[in-house]
C-alpha cells in the first residue's frame, strides 16, 4: 500500500468514526418515528384494543408506585420528589413492553398524517386514537377497582393512594388543562428522544416521566386510575371526574403532544429539507 492509499484509508476510517459518534439528524429521528407510526396504523382494531387494555392496566403501577413510596416516607418538602420515582413504573412497562398508550400516539401516528394529509389516513388516526383511548381507560378503571375494593394493599398504602389521587386532581379546569399540556408535551418529547437513545432508553423514560409526576402534570391515563379510585371510594363522583379532570387532561395532552411536539418537529424537518434543496 502506497503512502497516498494509506492516507486515504486513514481518512476514511476517521470519517466513519466521526459518523458513528455524530448524533442522528432531526430528519433521521423523524423518519424513524414516522415508520413506527405507519406500522401502528396498520394494526387491527382488536390488536390495538388488547395492547391498549394492557397499557391502561400497566399505568396503574405509576399510581401504586407513587403511593407505596409516599406511604413510607416522612412528611417533608422533598417527599414528593422521591415519591415521583414510583410514577415512572407504568411508563417503563408500557414503553419497554411496546404497549399502546394514548399520549404516546399523539406523536407517532400524527407524523405520517402531517406528511401525507389524506382523508383516509385522518380517519385511520381517529380509529386508532379512539380504540386506544377507550382501551386505556377501561384498563385504568379495572386497576382502580381492584385497589379500591380489595385488600390488595395495606391500610397505610390505601390512605396514601387517596392522598396522592386527591393531590393530583386538585385545581380548576384551566389549571388542569395547562398541566395536561405540559404532560403531553413531555411524553411526546420522550417518544421523540427514544429511537436513538440506545442504552440510555431507561434513563430517558425515568427522567422525563419523573418530571411529569414530580410537577403534578396531568396525564389522562394515570389520572384516570386516580380519578376512578376516588370515585370507587366515594371521594368524588364519576361526573366530577369526567368533567373536571378527564376532559381538561385529555385536551391538554392532545395539544401538548400534537401541537408542541409533532407539528413543530414536522415543521422543523420540512424547513430543513427545503433549506437543503435551496
């Protein structure tokens, strides 16, 4: 090998190493999530329903995990920060288990829709959203029913469940709507970060969802477990849960996921492609 060939080989090796160490572009992440969303839209309603039911049940562990830690900590200013670690449990199960969660789908299936904008695709997105949301809520209510009506947890943890749920549901319609926007924003950002997080996937899930729990942002599915629990225990009514929590949380999560993450990141990628073409 000549000196010139050896130099070219070294340069090629350096270029390959640089490519490996460079973070993927926004366009690459966008395409990865688009592909995932397209795959989800191809699934049958029955498959989505079973996966959504599993996710709704799994999210109950975010409520239970928070209450378990809360029950064994002293009443101090830092207690909610530590208790929020339990909030990450349900999300870890759902994301790593690839279960269908409504707030996750405010990003994944919206990107293909923003790309093609076909009426048939819009109808398919609504189908997926409806099936997954209904299944998530049914799973959440079933989990809450077991917590409220059986002795699956001890008396101390039971009271912590009530305390955690009441705190999460405090606030008026506008406050819960705003908290829901932040929750939807963060969960969609988590989904955006995951495709190339590699070995840091668990850490990304834990950090982002811990912030949602610690800040008491309103997640519609975790909140459904909490609200249903309060309804089963008689601490609130089903009407109050639906109108005062579920509706603002749902609206906020959709706005946070669709408008602040899906639409903005779509615009960023499209603008970058146009800039490259120019």
